[in-house]
C-alpha cells in the first residue's frame, strides 16, 4: 500500500490507529509503512537454504530474458530460478501444513485423554459425529461405550500423523473420482508428518531439482493438511466441544466493555479457551471481579480462537488479525490470552503503553515480555481459572486513557457443514438437494469460499468486503472462514437482512426462503475442511457432475499473508477448485513455476491458482469460472431463463 493510502475501511480500526499514535504506541500499520517488502523475496527468487548463499536471482524487469541470462540465473549450487521458486513455495506449504496439523495433533491428544478419563472437564458432546467417524474408520460400535469407541478413534487419529505407509483415512471422504486421480498422480498423502518432513528433505541443498516434482510433493503435503490435519482438528473438536449451530453474536472493538473485566482470547486452538469460557461464567470469578470494582467479566476473541468460541458459544469477536494490537490500544483489556499462530511479538510492547497483561499458554509459543501460564490439559479448568483470575486482578490497574470505539455489528455464525444440511433439507431429511436444485435452476449461480487473513500491504478489510459484495450481487453464495469472515461481519454481510440489501435476486430469494444470510460463516481456518466436506456433499447429492472440479465453485484469499493460506489454497486447487489470491504472489520470479500453478494445474487437477489483487476483477475471474462450469454441466440455459422470468420482465418495462 502506498504512503497516504487508506489503512482500513473499518472506522473502529482507524480510530484506534489514531489513538495509538497519540499514546505513542507503535503498531503493525506503522511498521508496514516503513518496512518495504523485499522485491526479490516477494517473487520467490531468494534462497537461503544453505551457507553458500543466500543467493538472490531477481527476474530482470521490463524485458524478455535472453537464453544466456536465463542460464545465468542460478544460485551458487547451480539451482535454477525454477527450483528456487518451487522450493520456497513448497516450504510455505510445509509450514502451513505443520501449523494446522500440529493443532490437529493437539486436539487428538486431548481427545484421547478425554476418552481415557484423564482430562477432567472435557467430555464427548457430539455422539452422532463420534459414531459417524467410527463408521468411516471401520471402528467397531456394537454395544461399546462412547468412551471405548473414542479411545479407538483417538488412537487412530494420532496415528495419522506418524503413519509411514498407506493413505490418510479421511481421503476416503472425497468423491471417488478425486481419490482415483490422487492415487494415479501419486499425491495421495501418507502420514501428515511424513509429507512435511519430505518437503524439508527435498528442498535441502542439492536434493530435488525438478520444479514439477517439487510442486507435486507440495500438493501431497497440502492434501495432508486439508484432508488430514485440519479435518482431524475440525471433526474431533466438534465431538469434544459440540458441532456448531447458528448463533447470533457481535463483532468489532465495540464489544469490549467499559465496566467489566475484558479478557481477549487470541490464537487458534480452542482447547484452553473452551475452559476460559466456563471459568469466566463461574459465580466465584464474577464475585471476585465485583470485589475489584468491575460489573462482571466480558470475554471476546481475536483471530481463529475467536472463531472457534464464536461458532460454539456465541462469544463476540473483538476483531481480526490486524486488530490484535488495537484491542489493547483501547486501554480496556485486562488480559490478552494467546495460544498459537498469528500472534504478533509486538503485543507485550503495545501492552506497556497500557495495563494489559499478555499471557502465553502454550509451551510451543512463548513471547519475551509476556507472562506464561502453561495450559495443563489434565487440569484445564484450573489453568483457565488462573488466567481469568490474573485478568480480574489487573482490573484496578486500568488507566485513564480508555477509549472503546462504539462500532460493533451483529452477525450469525455457526454454519457447519451439518447445519447447512439441516437448514436446507430439514432435520428429518437433511440434504444438499435444495442447494443443488437452486444451483441447477440458476437462482444460485455458484458457491465461493472467501477465506484467509488480513495483510497491511492492502487496505484492511476492503478487499474482502468488495469481493464478497460483488459475488453475492451476482448470485454467488459465499462460504467463509478465518479473518475474512470477520471483515464481512463488520460490514454487515453476515445477517439475513444482507440478502435483500446486497444479494442478486435469485440468491436473495433463496436466502429469504431458508432464512440464512448470503454469506455463511463456517468457522476457523482449520474449518476450511468443512468447505471440502460441503463441496463433496454437493457432488454426492448429484446433478452437478461427479467430482469437485465439475462444481460451479471457486475460492479466494484476497488479503492472505500466512503460509497456512498457501497450504489451504494448494489443497483446494488439488481438490479441483479454482482459487484466486490477492496482495502478492510468491512464485512470480519463475515464469515456469507460475505457469505450472496457474495453467497446467487445470489440466492435472481441474483446479488452478490465479493472482489478482483487484477485488472486483478477482470476483469476476471467479464468476467466469463458475459460468464455465455451469456451461459444461449444461446449466447455462437454466440461468438465462431465471434472469428473464416474467416477474423480472415486467419490472424491466
Ligand atoms: Fe491468521 Fe486464523 Fe490468517 Fe487470520 S485468517 S490471519 S492465518 S487468524 Ni486463518
Ligand atoms: Fe544458494 Fe543453492 Fe545454497 Fe540456495 S541452496 S543458498 S541457491 S547455494
């Protein structure tokens, strides 16, 4: 973003950026203005994989490379621009897969401990899902207790990470044609950890130096994320904490309270925060808060931990990734409790300007200057109480410079794949039939997943919101996760009323009939696995082809920044989905690698990447892809009929 350009479209964010400046407190927005991205690193042309380098081989700008120049674009070890770009790209996938999957592993460990009765406070909440997974994984049900079944599931789930041979169990959930394709191409993942390790091995100096072969391993690891680590995280969390159902809540910094103890939970893993929700409702804790002069305890979330507790408990969202420091800048946060991922190291510095306590809880994620209260899953409620108590005791230290912006919006969240099923088909004949029918009759043109992060290189939230408005205006139903969902929620797109206001006629009609918003919040980033399941359900329902790549669907992460987003994008592409990213694209330093991802992928997987920073243009790339798929399915005629039905014709004259 050039200097002087708008930092955010969100008023609360702008107000707090201003307050931070007055309070003499530096934020990510200041740092982004002074730190220019390295142009060579940005295009994937810098390698630091060994001590002979780092080697920087920028793509000559504004002219064709001569064959001689091309030959000379090599690292000291001889690695070509293609090898370097592909290695960098799949190392991003390795990191993203590792992050989602280590989260999944943590859930599996807690799940097993719960099943064995070693994690007091946790229980099996969704029996139906427990039994479903037992069926999926060939685990005996008979007259065994839920706990006995859960021990088997927990052990099988944990074994998925270290499995050396065979295939990940959840791959069998994919459409048959897709599974066969993965097998044929040799990208069906074995154990999650194995695929990540193999990327690290193959990208070491002097190993795999064929960019196509490197990208193939990237795909295998990404699939191990989406259909492995992430899906395990989502499914086992649902069993432990409940499968989300529609819930009304609020979003933005205005959810912080003037006269209560504000505790902000931030990160990704809901294991501890589930208990914080319980501890914060404990009458003893509320009493303690009152004794310190507060009216009560107010819980709010940032990033995907927020999405998790929003989906299951309706805990309000304080904001998305770029608002984490700004929540502290309000001066009203007693404690920010963090677990893992997307947590800025600057938080303790920002907190120094105020009274906020930054509490780290994971042995995997400590921050210098923060207080560490380690989460003990065998004594989780005690850990949670300790955290809540630390916040309460900090309330009297609240300073004078408190200013909570008034902005907050309502939203409805909790659209798990199962909920969509129920809402559309009814409890007794839950199905995706009505969705498929409305796609076939053209009222709904297609479905788009709009997900991912914030990135201060672009105007905060703007790219998400503009893209989503354009999509729903064109009758594309939008599914969301992550920080993107919060951007749309702040803009008022996650309420049923948004259908009449922003959606095209066909989509609005369907939304009004079913009573859903035109933009559905499906959860955190590991919950992108819910979108995979929804897409698979659409295929299995029939009438829209026999693979995900036949569906009129598309995906986007218009403000991405995380390596996790690259992994997510790659598993969507390899599952057959056209996926467009904004902001920047990390392989532009190699035309061959970029072409392989943007064009050849379509041939191989039926899905491909695109890069388009302009949200309206990107939305139209998605719509064009959706229309292409409609045409291939023979549905283009149906849509024309709907566009000019009698009622509309009358309106036209
Ligand atoms: Fe992080 Fe999940 Fe990205 Fe938001 S969307 S910035 S990854 S919190 Ni996942
Ligand atoms: Fe340079 Fe090769 Fe070492 Fe990378 S691996 S830093 S390209 S010498």
